[in-house]
């Protein structure tokens, strides 16, 4: 009798949890519907939902055709539903991805929390943009996520000109990104490099209180090789294939941006192309990093309660700048002056 009562109670708890999640999903969707955008792009920034099989997921790049500018693969955690929804309602919407020839996909590991995995399965079927791998999604498995993400993109979108890696707390100005990729496409001085914000020969963290603490057994050197800030970077498909291939012959290291864009890049003598001015930082708690209007990549501090509000405001600004010219910087952007400045920042 007691066992029957306990099972019945657990069923009610699970039902209440599911109802709560549905209400939360509805409220998030309802709230995002108030993002003001230009009429011409309203359909582009709307979320495109619907049942989609794995086969259709794998054919998305092929369906866009041979003029695929690039592919964005986003590192996301199983519980980061709100961040993924924000991306789907901005640069990562299906229709905008098709229009700009730059689709977006989310790379996620497994969760050991069964109710969350059940919800993820629903999200995957509803949106058709999640690739979930078999390893457990933990911080120290990010290198697996990075390499498996590269492998998936290479396998299913091999004819894309560029690959863009991003985290799920980055807003991408996909309009400016598209222009930038078109400008550098035939510039081999740039395209034969990793294109990013660069950390130059940083000191290895040995402080045990840091989540980036690395023992001498894990990495014996005092300094890392120069590497890309992992929040977002750009590379050609050729470079992506080179990095993925060499990883098969190199020992594992768990800090993914150091490993992929530093250790592996150094092994194949791959240099970096600096685009510091294409990164913007909003609500930086240390007030060290700079907010820049018109940057390709914008990071918003998500520790506070105003993350979604800040995201909404920044995306609205991006759409207004790119479609209505409300900013004085828009004229310079159209002339290509700022882009040309980025192209000149070579290592």
C-alpha cells in the first residue's frame, strides 16, 4: 500500500513538473513575441517550429545548396533552453539562416537527469537544430563536444565556405558576419588562419580554486600557445578539416579552446588573424572588456537577472542598424571601412 502511494505521488510530482515547464515555455515564447523588428525581417526572426527527423536535420545544409556561406555550431548545455530559444528568435532562426546561407546548430552532450532528457527530446523534435552526443555534458568534456561538433559539420556541411564556433551566450550579428565572410573569402592571407580574438601565450592556471586549474601532469608547460577566445571564432572548412584530422594523433586536453585553436593549431603551424574589434562585451562585471556597437560577436554577462532583456535590446539594435540605418556607424559599415580595419589586423 505504501509503495503504491509513493509511486502515485511521484507521478503527480512529474506531472506538475511537466505542466510547469509547458507554462514556462509558453511565457518565454509570449514574452519574446514583443521584440520589435522591422516589418521586412519579422518573418525571419520568428521561431520556426515543427516536427523534424534526424534525416531532415542532416540535410539542412544540403537543402540550402552549394552557395552555403558558413555554418554556425553552438556549444550549449542541456539545461540552457532559454538561451537556445533566444538564439532561435534572433540570428539562429531557420528562415534567417536560409536567407543568409548560414544555418545554426546546437551541440549538446547527454544529461543523466531523465526528466530533463525527456524534455530535450521534445525540444529536438520541435526545432530540428540540436545534435546530441553520447558523452555526458560536463565542463571537462567540452573538448569532446568541440571535436564532435567539427566532425558533424564536416560530415554534413562539407561544401560550406566557413565554420563558426560560438557559445550560447553570444549574440552574432549575422548580417555583418555575412558581409565579413564575403570580403575575406578570396583573401588567403586571412583564410589560411584562425580568425578570432587571441589570447597571446597566457600563463597556465595552477590555482586549485579556479575551474581552469590545470595540473603539471595534465599540461607540463608554464604557458599555453596563443589561442582563440573560445566564445566565438571563425575558420574556413579547410582549416576545420585540418584541425579535426590532427586531433586524431594528439593527446587529449580538456580545455577545448586551448586544445583546438592553440595546441592543435601550433602542431600544424596554423597562425591567428586578429579581429579584436569584432567582439563586444555587455555588463562585464570587471568593467575591463569593451562594448562596441556593430561588432560581429557580442557577449552578455548572464549572471544577472537582466540577461534576456539585454539580449532582446541588443538584437533589436542589430536589426535596426542593418535594416533601417538608425546608427551613424551604419554608413561606415556599408562602406566597408570597419571591415577593412579588421582585415588589416594580421599577426
